[in-house]
C-alpha cells in the first residue's frame, strides 16, 4: 500500500526536519551566516545546546540554519513549518489561515504569520534576473482587478479594486505585479524589464500596449470587444487562465486580501504556477524549492502589520 507523502520523517521529527532544511539551504555544506566561512565550522553537541547549533571559528559566532531566514526566532517547531509549507505549496488555490490553524494545531495568529512568511519564501526577486521569453517564445500580457463588486456588500462599499498586471510565458512561468493603476506609463517599465525584446508579444486591444508592442519582434492583438478571442496563434487565454486561478483562490479560499498584503499573495500564486506539474515539477520538488527560498528573507511580525521595513539578512552563501 502506498504511503502518504506526509508520513515522511521530516514532517514529524524535529531532528529530521532540521536535516531536511540544512540539505536544501546548504547543498555544499554549512556556511556561516555572518562571514560566509565554510571550512572552520563545527557542530555543538552539548546536552543543553540548542538543536542544530553550529559555531564559526573564523568570526567566533554561533548560528543555526534558520538564522537570516523567514524561520528565524520562530517558536513553531520546524516539522510543523514543513507541514505548513507542503500544504501551501500543494494547494493549487491556496489554503486559508483558519485551515492551517486547525490542521497544524497552532494559534490563529501563528497560522496567519506562518503563511505570510512562507509566501515571502516563495517570492522570487527579479532585480537582476533574466527577462522572460526570447527567440521564438511567446509572452502574453494582461491586467485584471482584484476586489468585490459594489453590489456584494449590503452595509458598506467594498472599497477600491486593486489593479494587477501579469506577464506569462507560454509553457513557462508567470510574473505578476500589483500596480497603482493600469496606464502605459506604469506598465511600460515592467514590460521592458521583464519581457525579452525578441519574444512574440500577445495582448488584447487595450491602448496601453500599443506603443510598447512596437519594441517586440511581433505584437499580436486580439480584439475582445469584438468577441475575438483566438486568431491563429494570437490569443491571451493562457494569462486569463492564470488570472482565473488567482481569483478563485482569493475569492473562494482567502475571501479577502488587503492592499498591503496583495503582493505576497501574488508571489504565492506566481510560485505555484511557475513551478507546476506541467513543467515537470511535482509537489515534493515544489516544496523543496520553497524551503530553499527561505534564506535572506527575514520577515518580522511587526513588518507584516505594517509597522516597519523588511529586514533582509545576507544570503549565507547557499
């Protein structure tokens, strides 16, 4: 009889969970999180020593694998962290804070904070990364709006809808952005930075793409207002499918997402879509990628509550 994925030892044993995390953030062996030293490092095994404590004999400082990560200073056991990461990585439309609270046996506040730190681990920074597409690859661009309709609240207005712009590479990944509003001035810098100029660029008939489309090898347009959705290889169905997943998750699972946290929810949906089964990444490999992404993304409760900047630690040479 097949065993459940959640029966793996690292989901139940703290020492196994630590070894699992260390193997993914330090594939070449431990590295000091402060000075980057790799050779003069020893493991402390005293009776009263914290599990996983190491000491760097270059800078003389002790550290663990969780220092400088989203797990730093967390009182939640590591094996519970891994259970939460697996659940969030394998649920196509997300998993609510209430569900994590009940399933993991942690407080509602801890489940909320845990889920936001996992989303931070999922976040991929594209500051100096390669643009999407290139060659004969096709990139679709589109925008949508997140928020309730004005008729969905009986007692008060639902507030302003939030604009989301996204680029998706057919057969590849997606990058989505929370933008103040949908204008050519706001979208052009994003498109130029993240979409390779040699790509086939696909959009609808919105005028915000008219000028920037001329920068690409080919700009295909479908006229949705005239009920045109597919013309040969010209369509935006791929990105609309991604937006459908996002909205089903936000409206059906999370029910409401604040403007302050929308970027983290988008990072979650981007991560799962980019690392989906169709591109050869299964649930286990996707969770491994999320665990590897915890490094250098320190996130405090104060920050998630909007009371201070994110403090990002050095990469630890992973």
